[in-house]
C-alpha cells in the first residue's frame, strides 16, 4: 500500500519549490523503503530546480541523506528493517564493463529504484540523483542504502552521501594526496572544505585555500588550510607559486566548476603535478587551453566523479573517522531546518551564508 508523505517538489524551471504530498510505493524486488531522518541542501538540488541538469519536471528533490530502513523488497539480503543507512547516488551494478574490470567506482549502469514515486494525482516524479530525500520516506535501490554505525548523528552522516564524499574523494581517491604534499583547493564551499579537511587528515605539508569570499576563507582555515588566497585581490597562480618555492602545488583541486578557475588550477600545479576537477560545470561551458601548455606541463588532469568513491567501502570509513574525532562532519552543518524552509536555504546557499543547511525530519 503506498505511503503518503510530505516532500519537496520542483514543478517547473526556476519556480520556488513547494512542500506537497508524495506517494511512495512499498519496496519491490531490489528496493528499500527508507525513513529519512536528515538531508543536506546541496547545489545539485538547486541545479535541478533551475533546469540545469534535465528539463524532465517535476522533481522530488534531496539526495544527501541518512535515515533508517523501514522495509525491503523480497530478494534484498544486504539490509534489514532498522538498519541506519547513508544514501548513495551511485550503486554499482556489478555487471557492467567497468565493474567487471574491478573499477566499480566508475559503474556505467548504477542501480536506482524501478518503481516511481508520484504526486497524489499519479504524476510521476523524477527523484534527484535517483534518491529524492526531501521527503519523510523515499524509495531507493537497496544498493543505494549503505549501512553505517548508528552512533553517528543523522545531520552529519547524511552529508557523506554527496558533498563531503565528493571533496574527500577528490583529494584522496582521485588526487592521491599523500603526507608531505602541497595542495591548492579552489573554491571553499562544502566540497572544497571537505577536500581541505581530507588533505589535512593525511598530513599534507601545505594546504592553500583559494576563494573570493572572506567568510569562506575563514571556514577553510578551520578545516585545516595552512594558507589562504583571496583571488579577488591577487593572482592566485602567482601567489600559490610564491607559497611553494616557485614550483606550484603537487595537487590542485578545482571545486567551483568554472573555466576561468579551471585554468587557474591548471597553471598553479607543479610540473608533472595533478589537477582534479570536482566542481560541476554548466553544460554550456568550454575550456580553451594551448596544446603546448597541456603537453609541456605533464602530469595528469582528472575529473572526479563523486570523489571516485565506492560507497560501501568509503562511507563507513568516513563515519568511523568522524566518530573517532578525526574528521569533523559536524562542522559542515551550518543550520538545521524543516522541510518548508528549503527554498530559503537555496537563497542562503547562493549568498554564501552557509556550508550546509540540513533538513531534519
């Protein structure tokens, strides 16, 4: 029997979101019904509302979530009701060409729930990133629900499902930051600060935070940045070279998603250094680089998809680090809000007033 719950829906491009009744089916084969306890307000949700990802409205927003398993489909063996889980928007299938080659973090056929959640009139909803967690309950593929230690606060744990994992993984999985490295992070929102915190965790020698917002640079210091660069006041490439004995950083991380920042991160790395792009660009954006610059600097340019994470491996690791006091997830939570304040939270996010607003249900 369908579950009627409150959820945050985006009906048309650019229109304010609304809280309305959503019908959530009982789980079928390979599915799990999750009672959402907390869900972060992420830029990706705003991209959905703005039609920047797809125009297939209406959307059930929310994807950065933690909660408890309420029911599972008849063939699900990895979950039981009562499990505390973080939801992942990638659930490796185990069968595609990438999974078969031992690279499940690149899975090309990630699992989602087969059944659709709907409005009361039967209109099908597209769940943001296959999750749709700005709702009291949501339906996901069982592989999207990753069991973690229930001692973690849901408000903090849910952030591992997207922004924190993206930044953490960009630094450690994609960028391979190691003890003694120099690192420069461009963009000090939630993803950038997660990368900064990860670099500090593994012992990077110098961590340079770059942003145009004084408040965000202050936050970056709190997450472990050793140096800050206000790129509205100075050329960040020149300043990063000055801070690294003229060489540039071993690893640069672009967490903004803009071509001009991409070029700064490209030129701020040392010869044979690594540049990671984790900031999500607008589909219309393009990069113009001289081929000799690309060839002559060597090293690697790497896009980071979801921090190149394997959720079943990396989510529990991050939660354990949090519970041991080594990775401060609580610091990412700027405020907790009810469902009906998501639109206001989008405005705060755009003004740079918060790292994460978290919906608590």
